[in-house]
């Protein structure tokens, strides 16, 4: 996995995996797991590196997350991550918005952090980081569970304010579009 190569963990380093999900990737690095909100947490130490994979695009407040990274990173430490960027879920958003409209539902307040390279570079700079590498790498993610499965797993922000039967109608419509 390229992001682990970019991290280049060294023996004896302390690494914070921000947003480890089920911890499967973290286990490969041999680290301990603690669950907390990435927008506000307090650990009693700083780390040589902060690592994140497929998480930052879910945040509604990247500034709060980066403040936590700064607080928990040793001076001279590194912040390495990979997440969805500009255009990442455009096809899904492009299907969900009309599906909501077709089913008489209000437009969802879907938000996430899907920046361009320039936007993320500027955001990092505003929080005191010196960006050494920021890229938008087109890499379509296969959906072995299909769009219906993806929406069931990740599409809650689009339909969370709807009744269960309307949620299903909207997602069924989106899959057909």
C-alpha cells in the first residue's frame, strides 16, 4: 500500500493512526488502538508521525482535525495520509441528488472534505505544515458490494433525515440512475 511506503515507519517510532477504522491496517503496523473523535481528543503524549488512510474526507471540520494532528505531533514529526480528493464521489453525489428530488425528499446536506491539491496545500500551510507531497491520484475504488452496498455502508449523510421507507426509495432510485 503506497501510503505505508510514504510513512516509512522505523523501529522504535511512535505513530498515531488517525481513523484506523477496524484497526486491520494498524495491526499490520503493530500499533495499539484507542477510539476517539478525530476532531477532539487528548492523548498524554506526542508522536513521531501521524498516519491516516481513507478517513479525512469524512470530516466536517478539517481545521479541528489538523489542530489535533499539530497538538499530537512532535516537532519535526511527519503527517502522512491518503484520502478522497476532488471529484472522488462525484458520480454518487450526481445520482443521489436527483434521486432525492425524484422521491420528493429535500436535498441532503452532504458534506465531506474533498479538496483540490491547491486547497489542501493551502489548508496544511494554514496549520503550520510544510507540504512535501500533495497529489490527487485518480484511483477508482472497485465496489464489490455494488452501489447499493456502498450507499448502505457510507450513504447515511444523504438520507439520515428521512424515514426508513423513503431512505430505501431514494437509494433504489439512485442505483437505477
